[in-house]
């Protein structure tokens, strides 16, 4: 058993060198504060958003998987290294299960779901006039003026369309996405000559194309975006998330975010939270930025993300992600994907982290996992199919209903506002 004993046997120890690898990640993703520094994101003294329980046998639904086989929704969860899954329909929990090291009150690593939270922080600061998407990054953070971000705007960061050179190839130990982990304290110092702080590393990135080109998923964009938000607000990210999102949405538990040795937050993937609170965040998105009568995220910010124009869709279609998520787009740190019953908003993180928001069926799902690999197209699509089937059954729709309208149209939503389904 991992990390059992006083001390644990050497082969059972989870360390900074192995914590992202299987089987160690099943333990580490639910114990991250024991491996790297974290900052608390307090839930505050306010009321908790209720999540009444209304269990439904949706895990018994049959779905067809990518390989052509049939299985139940529950078997999909079993086969995709699920640590926690919470499905909410019309504000009630219809399915909830935990496995491995994760329980209802365990903060689990969210990986790049964190990006969507930081995107929402950006939207709130924008609505307050403290920031604008048209702002030059270097005007907000002069420290980065000599880097590849010279000339880039906040909008380029939000949509991951800057021209900075940064490889997100997780299987390559020399790719920037792995090298940056040495700077942020997620990986032991290795052969790379890397600054020992996240922000200093960001200043070393170079430019390899013009800003505003095709979509190119790069975690560094969110780290710079988080830095911009902190400078604009004069407040560190952990406190911004607490004050602007976690407390207003009615979180039940404190969350956390990892930080480097100087206390700079890992904006691109360092948040840890319970599955129920991740589902509550999804409910904010489903409600067009509102929950329990409280405005959390600006409605216009979410609407602008849902309503993708031709430029955004074409930039995505030409990218490496286009063939895997056809008809999709990326905007304001969210993914959007056409599904049988309408477009779905996704927050995605490697190793199987997901928030699924489907306005047409009023379903929100939070799935926290410990996949043995960073990315798996088949596993991702099997999970989406499972959630699609659950939503269709709960909304009384046929399982294989076809789409209506082109990708990029907000399917199932009234023009008057997000969160109202037909």
C-alpha cells in the first residue's frame, strides 16, 4: 500500500519525482498538500449552496463506446480511473461515487480545470473595469517585456492564441510543459537550466510566430494570465478565487492552490477541491454566472464564450485539437464541444479531470480521475458519451438525437440569456 508505514517502504513512497506517474498518482492527486506547498482558498463564513440528493439509477444506462463495445455508464466510470464523480440535474445530485483515496471531503487535484477558474476571475475583474481583454500583457506586467509576450494582449492569453513558443507534449521530458514544472516546484531540478520560480521562468519564453494565429493549447498562457490578474487587482490568486468565486458560489469546503517557493500560484493546474464544490462551480456556469440568486461570473463573459465567431472556430479547427473535438472551440479558458443534444461547455484537465455543463439537459457533472496517462482521446470521449446518456435520460430525450444547427450556435438556449433551456 502506498505511503503506509512509519516510514513507508521505499517502493511504496510517493515523491516529487514519481507523483504524476501511475500508480502513485492515485494517491498523490488526493494528497497533494503533502508533496508541494499550497495556499488555502477559504470558503468563508457564508451559507453553503445546498445540493439535495435525489439518487437515480443512471449508472445502469447502456452506452456505446469508442471501440464499438457496449457497457453501462457505471462501467465507464470504473474503467476510466474515476476517483470521484458527482452528477447534478436541476440542482439535485442524481449520482455520486468515490474510489481510491478520494472521499466526499477530500480536495483532489483539478489540473487544468484551474484554468477555467482563472478565466472566470479575469471576467470578473474585466466587469469591474480593473482589466480589459485588449490590454497589452506587458503594460500589466512590465517584467515580461523582453519575452515572447511583447505585443500580446490579454485576449490572446484567454484564447491561447499568442505566438509564444511552448510545447505541451506531456510525454516529452524536455518539452516546456515539463520543464516549467521544475520552476514551479512540481518536479525535482534536473538537467535543465531553469529559474527556480514560475514567474522568472515565464520571462524566458521566446516568440516563434505572430500573435493571434491558430489556437495552440499551452499552459504558460494561463500562468501569465494569472500574473496579469494579480497585478491588476493587487491581490494573490488564492485570495481572488476565494473572494470572487469560492465564497459567492457557496462552496462547502476550503480549496487549495499549489505555489512555487516564492508563493506564486500555479494558475494553470494547481487547484485542489472536493468533487461537490467542483460541481457547484459547474452550476454557476450552467446558470449563466448566477447561482441561488447571486451573480458570481458576469453573464456577458460567459455568453461571449458560448457565442463563438468564425475566426475562433476556424482557429480551433486548424489546430492539433481540431480533429479530436470536431466542431469545437476554445474561448475564455473554456472548451466547447458539439454533442448529440447541443453544445457542451467543458473544463478539462490532464489525467481525466472534467467539468461537463449541458444547458439543454440541465446537467452538470464533475469527474476527478487518476488516468495512468496524461491524455487519452478514447477515454475522454467515452466519458462524454456517458454524461450525454445520463443527461438524455434525465431530460426525457432519445439517446441518439441529432444536433440542430451548426457548431458554434448556442444550442438549446434562449437568446435572452444563458442557463435557460428549452
